[in-house]
C-alpha cells in the first residue's frame, strides 16, 4: 500500500497499487476528491484505479455528512434519488426478501 498526500488541506489517499501504474489524470482526480471537505479519513484507490466521469473508478470514497450516489463513473448512480420520507427503519419488515 502506498500513501499519497494531496495538497495542503486534503485528506490522504491510501492506494493499493504496488506495481500498477496510475494515470496522471486519475491521480489528479483522486487528489481533487481528497480535497472535498466532507471526506472521512482518507480516499482509497484499488489496483484497478483509473479515470472516471465523476470520481476515479476503483476508488472508495467514505464521507461524513454527505451522500454522493454518482461519485464513481456518474452512470453507476443512474436512477438513484435522495428523498426524505416520514418512514423510520422500524416501519420496515424484518425480512425484505419479498
């Protein structure tokens, strides 16, 4: 695992990329993501990391106080919606199989 530090004020990037080349534009994208104020602890880059339309494909972006449904590849979050309802988890059945 490698640690990549972005610019001042950004979180670190933990990258599992030993013996894997990372595209320069993917690295810049990882650094841009790490600068976001709601990133939790670090951004992770997996061995298949490469540039994507939203965030870097092959990255794991944990957040605090934010949800980014289309962070990776934009189309992966296609059809997702953030909606506040009046339901609580206790309103759901114990088994959602049906």
